[in-house]
């Protein structure tokens, strides 16, 4: 069982540090702020609510529940109905977030919904339906309908810590669940991740940085959602950093996936990333 230690982030909200992954679940710049400005705002959910009777969200790596909570908070009093399918490997994480009072940063209504999700893995009322799927996301993703999601919140631990969920194969499965006019949001701008998204026929762009230099990523099939990459970002995708993670049978360990990528990078004729860095950060 993962040991979870509560940590205060810069906006006063709490997150967990995972002993297993040696990483926090959220940005140190603010767990609540990240859920709002990295995911909900770029997805333009409020604008969608004006034209859609129902909004569908796929929350990959539910964790404590922040990203789904932010969507619920924003849309609960809107004209639309919200349906969320969330994937999470460890059921104790959302339960401990409730038990330890971490989710009190949200409204009472949202807190009650989160409690039901943590307890029963499902919640439904006239405005919201949430379904929490517990297990390896590489398998549970297959239960989500194709072309279903208006927005995908993609929030695993970082690629070096959890490469299983950043592979070409898994990202293709995720992209298959995205509606043509939907968008995928993630905090990572790693070239390997963007390359995997491009391999899934997604168009990729950057979202504004949240308390750091590096931006996040927005990906979509429809170019109207996606700002163009800068020259530097385009060139980054032609370096060894862009060699993607691979998991052909969607069952390999983190170590196997990391070793496979390292070998592919060593054998690659792509430009060394260090040269790209010197060119764009003299």
C-alpha cells in the first residue's frame, strides 16, 4: 500500500506525496489552481455548457479528485448536465483525501459528491453522474466508449515515474475516446509525449505555464482548439527527447519501458537534445 503524506501547496490547498512514485500528485504551485487553470479553463467547459445539453469528461488518473471536483464546481449550476468517467489505480487515494479533510477547499455540494465517489465509486443526481473505474488504466480505458469525451484530463505521474501511461500505445487508446471536437489537456510538454500524441493523429499545442517556465499541452483533432507550436517547440520534436515511450502489449513494467526507450534513443540518429538546448537557450 502506497504511503501518502499530505503536503501544502502554494495556493494553500493540500496534495499527497506518494512514497511509491516519489512524487506529489499536484504542482507545488497549487493543487486547486492546477486543476482549474491546467484543465477546466483550457477545456472551455463553461462555453460548451451554453451549447451542449450534456458534457462528457474522461479523467485519467483521478487521484485525490481535484480535476473532477473543479469540473463539478464550474458546471453544477450551469444549464448542462455533466458526465465523468474517471480512471484510478489506487482506491485508497480518493478515500484518504476525504478522510483527511483535504477536499474541504471545494463547496459543500462538491464535497458531498466526492465523498460518495470515494465510498461507492459512483454518484448520480439530476446534474452530475460520475463513475470511478478502479484498476490499471491500460485496461480500464477499454470500458470507455469511443469518441465519447468532450474533454480529457490527462494527469498521471510524470513520464520518468509512470511511463506506462505515457506510451504511444496507451495514448492512442485515450485519443480513440476523444470526440472530434473535444480536447485533451495535460501538464506535460515533454517532446516524447507530444510525439506520441502526434502518432495518434492529434494536433498539439501549448497551454500557459502555471507557476513555472514550461507550458502544458492541449491536443485535439480539430485545429481550432490548438495554438501553433513555436519554432523551438517544433524543433524539439526532432530531437532524441522526442523518442517516445513504447509498451506494445500494454502490460510492461516501468523499468522495461524506460530501458526500451533508452536503447532506442542511443540508436537514434536524431539531433541530441543538448544541441537543441544550446541553440534556443544560449
